[in-house]
């Protein structure tokens, strides 16, 4: 397992994989920790999670440097990501008890109460693109619910993975409450099949989601899947065009274009299409590509050489299929896996970029004649993670809110995850929800307790 700097292609560090014996020891430690942790009062769980938030903030520069070195995001965005992780820790520390408190329900019983109880060790299979945020948005609610965590992180961000385990240990969590497992993808099946593992959550590709979903199904274990997206960004004639352009450029190139909820398909009404295209291309062309450690750089390298090849293949094949290349389109010369901000238009349905998720700074521009046509094109995708729509027309606001097929629709704003709001998708973007009160209830046993007439109250 290697950490490779995507800005230079040089190996930073190699990590030995855990042996079967070492994995077994960690699984037993998790099971033992859960038996005690599930009985820890909410107040103590909240105290420790607040301490984890403090440790994140104290180490944010160091942790940010790890992420920049291992997967290439700009240093300022990496530090911001760590700060966001601290915010989700504080959110659940303050709200988890209320979200999971017993709820009385009227029935024909003397008393009927719904309890939310933890399941056990939860396996998290996490991606490299947000190496801290993806983990903490699972870990914070899971630990507050009384579960314990097992992290199988992407192999190219092992420094980040080990640092997360350190943060929980430094916060005072008991041994086994949260553990990082340095194992290859092939080792996930064995862990998920272990009866001590109660459930799983995965953020990643369709292929990874199908594999883990199938394995969890065979074991009849709960699984939450947050997979890919090809999010539409709709722009109507009444939109604030300057705000739409500025937000659209940021939403496409955030994290070097490697985000499931990045704006990818720009669906623009013909009345403003030409002006939007002109402004958008001007703004994209001004973005600075280079060393992600530099504060003046907007776009760093793609995280891997394979990722660069995938984007090249999709763009080149789409152009051959008839798409019009408006900007960029060729990898940058020299060391590292740099791909410039790129834009395509007039993309035919047979082009890879029309159907596939392009995981890089590549914007796809489409022209439509009505809001209804915009909705049809937005929904003409196997994905349904997020959508952004820009309009000041109340009818269009209602239409987009109701008819776009996605887990979230943001009006006059870019799609973003927020600790307070449920996050997840439909169709091939996955199932289940993270964040908010909905996310913390994914990995609990919702238990009904029914006391018939004559039963003594506890």
C-alpha cells in the first residue's frame, strides 16, 4: 500500500498490510469495545466527541498537509475540510441524544415506546477524495449512537486514515472504539462476512457499491451506499447570471473536479445560453493550475494516474463522437497528473461524457428551450445524487423541487453537504442517508417495546 504524491508522481511512504491475525485481533477488540461502549451515557459520548473536534482543530494544518500530499487537493481546501469535520462532531455531540431518545407512541397498549439502540461494529469503506469528511460524517453519528467504527480507507490515503485513528485516541476514546484497518479492497469481503461486524457504509464508485452491497445482502446486513453522481446545474432566463457562473465554476472544479456532488452537466436555457457560455469559459480559463500547496492555485492534480487516464479517455472519445471542445482537453506536460479546466458542448448521447460520471474538472454544456426540457435532460441519467437550479420564477422553483430526480435539489446555490441536512441519492447514486437526524438512525435497531394492559411499568 503506497501513498504517492500526485503532483510529482513520487512515492511518499509505503505501508504494510495487516495480516489475517492482525485483522482478527482488531475485530475482536471492536466487539469487546462495543459491549462496553454501548452502555456509556450520552453525556460522556458527547464529551469525547467534542474532544475529537478540539483535536481536529489543533491539528488541522498537519492533517491538511497529509491530504494535499496524498491526493492533491489544495492545502486551503484540505484545512477547510478538517474544520468541517470538527463541526459535524460538535453537531452530533449536541444533538444525538435528542435524535435517539425513546419516543412514546399511542396504541392500544398500556404503553408503547420506540427505542433506538446501537447495532455493533460498523465497517466504513471510504474513498480518497474527501479523506477526512467522508469518514467523520459516518463516524460522528455512529459513535454517538453507541456503535464502534472500523475504517477501511482508500489505500492511497493511508496517512490520513491512521491520523483519524490517532485523533479518536487522543480524544480519549477507549481502545477498539475506532480502528483503521490497512487492508486491500480484496480484504473487505472477509471483514464484512465476520459475524462480529453488524453493518457497513460505503462511499465510492458504482462498482465498489455493487460489490459491497451484494456482500452485505448475502450476509443480511444493513448497508448505506453513497455512490457516483452526474449532477445537473440548471440555469433559466430569470437567474442571476453572474452568481450562476461564479458558483458553477467553483462547483465544477472544487476538489480538482473530483467530487460526487460536483456540478457536471450545465443545462442552460437558450435565451441565456450564449452569454452563460461566454462568461463561463472566461472564468474557467482564469483558474490557476499547479502545486496544490501554493495559496494562489485553484486546481491541483488528479489523485492518480489512472484517474487522469480515465478523464482523458472520456474527453477524447466524446470529441471523436461529435462533442465540441470549447476549452482545455489535454493533460498538462511535466511531472504530476494535472488536467486543465475543460469544457465540452453539443455532446451527443453516444458520447461517454453524456452517460458516465467524469471525475475531473470537465464541464458539460447543454442548451434547452424550456424548463420542462431542462428537467427531462436532468433526469436522463442513471445517477440521482444532487442538482442545482438557478431561477427567480416561482413556477420553475416548484417544478424543479418536485420533478428533478435526486436526493437533494439546491435552488440558487451549489449542492453541498451540511451536518444538519440528510445527504444521499437515488437510482445508481445509492441508497440510505447520512447526516442530520436521518443519518444517525441508519445504524440503530429501532425497537418497539409494547406493554400490554396489566404490565407493571419499569
